[in-house]
């Protein structure tokens, strides 16, 4: 784990460059039409939404020290810059891209993993923004509140970019009426 601002923003830059490269190369090498290219991108974003939920629920909130310790620090210091070493997510994403290329058409695999990488970037920036910005717009306030609730009820609201998996898997926080 790293807690430096420099590491955090270096990861954003590295991952953004990787997403652009993968999507660009995927589009260039894709042999299908625009519809299948768009499908690959949408599928990658959808897949990442589940990966985000999976890791947050079943890895970060477990006793696996590698994941749980860093996430515990985030719950203790939500304004901190706790993150993985800047090169690690990119290395993992490139490895997964290599595996994808082995089983899928190259262009499709690159587009898919470019979208997964983009989802990861959106997740990271969204998470940072939720903790560092006080929104005035009601829709954005509700969106941020969904994650802030997780910090008070850590067994709920694992999805940050979307509540989809919390709703489907029954972990969406529902306020219960007060007993009188």
C-alpha cells in the first residue's frame, strides 16, 4: 500500500494512458463492426461494475490481510490517499488483457479490457470525489450519500459507481423506520 498523493495521481495517469492505448488499439484491430465494438466496451464496463462490487464486498471486507488492511485504513482515514502502488493495477490489467487475447479476438479483447480499465479509473476518481467534494446538486448528493452510508453500515452499499449489484444481491442499505 502507498499513502502518498504522488502515488495516487501517478496511478491515475498510468491507468488513463493504458485505457486510451487499449481502446485505441482495440478499435484499430477490431475486425467486426461498430456494433460489436460498442458491445465489447459496454460489456467491459458492466464486467467492471461486478468486479468493483466483488472486491469491495468479498475481498476488502474479509480477513485477507493484503486487501483488508488497506481498506481498513480507508475506513479510518477516508480523506487519505491510500492506494495500491501506482504500477500494480496497470500490470494486473495488462496481464488480464494478455489472457483475454488468448481466448477472444484481439480487437474485442483490447476493447473489453480498455473498458474495464476505464471503469477502474472512473471508480477511483468517483471514490476520491465522493470523499473530497461536498455536492450541492441533489442527485450528486444522493449518489455520494450511498457510499457515505457504507462507512457507517459496512455490511451494505458495496457498489460505488452503481447500486446495481447491491440491489440484485440484497446488500443495498434501506433505512428502517424508527421504533416508537
